[in-house]
């Protein structure tokens, strides 16, 4: 019996390419009885992604498809089919290192979020921490945003700031920002799915 006041959970699919620490944070968040979502599928373009093994050990359904030797549209169609077969209603990108095609974004319009390691609109793309340090910024941080056709360009749903400390390198700043990502992402995904 669900707890009184808690509706049926939204089915979240998570796309990863690597270690999957943000995926783990989302899966931990789903354990909260008040969470509005459950993790229906963790899918990866890298069959050997460390995060996939972890998800499997947790009993979360997993799917892997390498895009190698396959037209991009065909690769994405297999990911799309796996998500739909798992009854996924919303998608969280968590270190998924491939650009989604406009067609895929259109099919899931408004139902994909991403976490990006900068205070958007600053530093879209790669090397965000090095660019923040190089610019002399007092703060780095992370942003959760809706995914649109524009890279790292959709509506920002939430951010966390992290001070840049004297002597910070891209690696030390990335480590402190990542700890904030793990707090921010489950909270904002829950808010987003509740709204
Ligand atoms: C994180 O820094 C996230 O902000 C970025 O890619 C990294 C993924 O790390 N999008 P992980 O795989 O979640 O550990």
C-alpha cells in the first residue's frame, strides 16, 4: 500500500557513459518514500560503464548499446525503444557523453534534464572548471537544466554555487562541485517531477 498522500511514482530513465555517480545519487534519492520518482532503467552507450554494474547490483534494470558501426539514428532508436519498453516517462542525463539528436529531443520534449558542472549560462560544453578558474571567478558550481536542441541551453531548474579557493585546480574544484551535484540533482529532479 502506498503511503497516504504519495501518488504513483514517475518512471525515470537515466542515461550514463561512465562512473555514474550522479545516477547513484538519483537512485539513492528514489529510496526516499516521499520521492516522486523511481528509477525504471539505467541505459548506457558504453557497455562497460562502471555505473551499469552498480545499477545491476542494486536490482535496477539496465540496458547497454554501443553506437559503434551503427548509424546514429539507429543507435538512438534502440535507446528510445529500451526507454519506452521500460515505461520511462522522464529522462535524466548523468554524465552521458553523447549529443542527442534534435529528433530524439523533440520526441521527449520537456521531459529530459541534465546536470552540467558550471553556473549556466556560463561555460557551456567542456572544461568548465578550468575555464572558471582561468576567468578568475569567485564561484564555480553546477546547474540542472531542461535539455533542448541547444547544447546546455535549456531552462535552468536549479543551481548550487561552490567557492573557488586559492590554489584550486580544475580537479580540486571538480571534486567539491561533484559533491554538490549529488545533493542538487535528486532534489531538483524531485521538484521538477512534482510540479
Ligand atoms: C558530472 O560532472 C556531470 O556534471 C557531468 O558529467 C559528470 C558525470 O559524472 N555532466 P558521473 O558519471 O555522474 O560521476
